[in-house]
C-alpha cells in the first residue's frame, strides 16, 4: 500500500450570539483543519489538527505545503518511521506548536488507514482496550457574551449539564480571583456536592495568584485546577502543586515526549493533559503515555474539536493504562466539549450519544467514523 495524496480542508462556523470568552480572549467562530490521506488501494484516512491560537488555514498550509510532498509513495503502515522522518525534517524550527499539530493530523490519518485496512479499531492496533466506554465530563461554562448576567447564565448552563446526566463538568476561570470565586461558589451551590467540578484558568495567573485561588477553592471541593500558570513556567507549576490540596493539571499547550519530559520528571502536575490532535498523534502519544507510566503520572487527554478528534481521542482513551494498576483502579474522565460549535457533529456520518454519563468507544475499523464529504467540501473555506 502506498500513499497517493494528502488533502486538507479548513472548516469555519460563525457563532453569532453564541460567541464566548475565556481568560485569554473571545471567539466569534469555530475552525478546524481536517487532513485526508489517500492510498493506491482506495483506503482513506482522516485526521484533525488542534490549533486555537490563530486561523486553521496556517495549520492546513503546513500539512499541504510542508508535509504532503514528503508523503507521496510512502507506506502508511510505516507510521513511526514517517513520524520521525517528518519531525526531523522540521526539527530546527518545528519542535512545538503548529508543525506538531499538523504532524498530529497526518499521524492520526495513517492510523485510521491501518485500522481500516486490517478491519479493526485503532485501539486494537495500540495494544487493546482497558475500557469500552468513557465517563465524560462536560467542557463548557465559558463566558457568554450576549447575556444580562454572566453568573446567572453559567448557573443555568451548569444545571443543564446536571439534568442531562453529566456527573462532572469544567468551569472556565482566570477573570480575576474575586470573580472566579464568585462563579465557583454560585455553581457549586447550584449543582450540589455530588457533581465533580473542575476549573480551567488557561494559564491566566502567576504562581502566587494561582496559589491563592487554589487555596480558596478548596472549600468548594474543586477536583482540579487546570493550567494555573503559563506553560513555560514549570517552576510555577511545581510551586502551586506543592501549596495546594486541589489537583493541578496541565499539558494541552505542550508537544511531543520531549516537551512532556520535564513536566513528568519534575512532577510538576498531578495529571497530564496532552491533546492527541496537537501533541503528535497516536505515534507520539503512546511514547508520552509510556513515559508518564514510568513515573506513575495519570494521563487524561485534552479533547476539543469535531467528531473526528473526538473519535480519535476515544480510541486513545481505550488504551490508557491504569495509574497505578490495582484491584479497583481509578476510573479516568474523558473531556466532552459542549461549548457552541456549528459543525462539530456534521463532519461525520456517525454520531455520538451520551448514555448515563458515558460515551461508547467505537468498534468500527480505524477511528470508527467516516467523513461526510458532501458537507465537508461544501463548507470548506480552503
């Protein structure tokens, strides 16, 4: 089998009155870059790149202009060799960020091809399933932009997740400690103590501020504080972790095993959150997981994209080992983005339905989803 082509599609949907913000900025649209790899045997693989810091056209250009010419004629089953080859070709300037996100989409597509060619889901190729379903938490509770009261809107949204069957949810913070605590207090009082509540600051604070925030949140049984400080501030992560009983998590802004090495070996976080569509795809994620396992650091991947990225992440979630292995292992959580997204569910024919707080892990070959090419081609902006 040989690779005959690589094509990227950039999709964009405007949010209108559903625009939302978080600690860094406000967005009025959702975008993604989808990568389709074709072969001489008629089997196609699909991947998605995670990139929030700018237009997805940049990521698509990296895939199409930087990597695609190097892939023609390669054997998709040589995915590890291909990964190392592409990484080394861009290593001088591409150790993190956009080049790795683009590489992630390609790698995911190659694993999709392998699964389809062999008639098995990706999780079987990765070593087998520790679990067949994922306990999900709702990612939402961003700052709505067109409401009379942000706090009241957040409370109503949180109650909607509770009514919908979620056993856990995540709130965006990072607006200032006083405002953050106002939102945390209101939501905890509304949803009660039985719902797991996490918060995400998107690296809005320095270490001293993050320590104050974490210590004040302890009274409201916050399960974890995500990205309390900028990703470059490893010492800040260590300081916040040492001074708080709230679990400290991070990693969505980190890339490859080289980037995660320091987070892991310095025990800077309680839980690692690499994103499959950013950190290097399956090939590199399995290296990251192996490194984390050696240091007994749990991995709960970051997930934020369309049904393509969701399906890919579910395949990875199936193979995550227990941290640690024991008779009654801890059940990991799976991030299920519920923030406004005009085309999240429209890019694939298959749909995901939460049942009793869980998503089933697809058993179909490859990622377990097929692109709705009519929708994708009609709605691409590049």
